[in-house]
C-alpha cells in the first residue's frame, strides 16, 4: 500500500471515431464501461491508489451517475478536461501533491497489466520517471518528398501509458506553454530537460480508438 501513489485517468475525449453517441471511454464491454475496466486494473495492483479523473465538462454528471449505477467505490476527484490532452493533464496535476509518484493513463487502455503498473511505479521511485514501451512488430519505412527507405525496427519502440513521474518534476514540466509537439506526457517531461526511463510494457495494452480495437478488447477482456 502506498499513500503517495496517484493516478490521473485522462478521459476528456468525445470519441468521434467510434460511431457511438457516447465517448469511447463510456462504451460498455461485457456490460461494464471501458473506463471502469481501466480503473479496476489499477485497483487490482494497489487498492490505495488515489485517482484524479479528467473529464469533458459535458460528461461529469454522466460520470457521477455511472459510478452510482455500478456501485463503484474508490478514492477519486474529478477535474474538467481541456481542449487538448495537455490541458486536461495540467488541470489534474494541480490536485497532485509534490511528494507523490503519479501515473498518467489513457482511460481507453483497459488491458494494461498489473505487472506493468507496478513495474512503472517501482522504477519511478529510483529513476523519477518510467514509460512503458513494447517492440515494434511491423516493418517500417521513412517516407517524405526526398526519402523512401527502410527503418531498422529494432531501434523503434511503441510507447504506452501509464507514464509515471515524480510529481514535482512533472508538475514543473507542465508549467511550459503548450506545443503541438507534445503528443504524450513524456514529451512534455523531456522538453523540460529530463530523460525518460523506458520500461517493459505489455503488448495487449492497446488504446481503443476505433471499432476494430473494440472487437479486440472484447476478446481479450473475456
């Protein structure tokens, strides 16, 4: 049990690519919303985790009614999400104490393993950050108007969440102005002159962004 273990669940999206009236984090898999599957993974790893849920303002009331409907009890606070993921995380970090270790996770990655969660937490205690990565299994090419060449995939890793940080360092990093180059929390952290520490992720930890991902997740969550 770790009283300084916090997790931010980023759930501010509206799911335009899913052909669903609900944002994808609220779509049900096996009669349970994806976001609740995701949170359960963390609670299985450490039931003392304190959560901050970043939600689109239009869905905060829906979230509260959903938690009651499923009789879902855990330690959380809610913040309003921003126009970009950067601002959703920035808002959530305001509720994280500086002496904590904080993981930042996509709400639509319900297949993260408890091993990945605990590994990231442990490595952050020593290295101040941890980013889960997996090998790239596809052949890769670099293509632009001047070049078209194979890329050595042994040097390429696919980046996942949760991305873990010393809370004080990531809070300082998020004081920077927003840039379109910030595609995840690691990129914000590195822009503040910190090195990311890669750790082993789990290959089934996919991000559900399209209907085909939903089909895969349904099978893996059986």
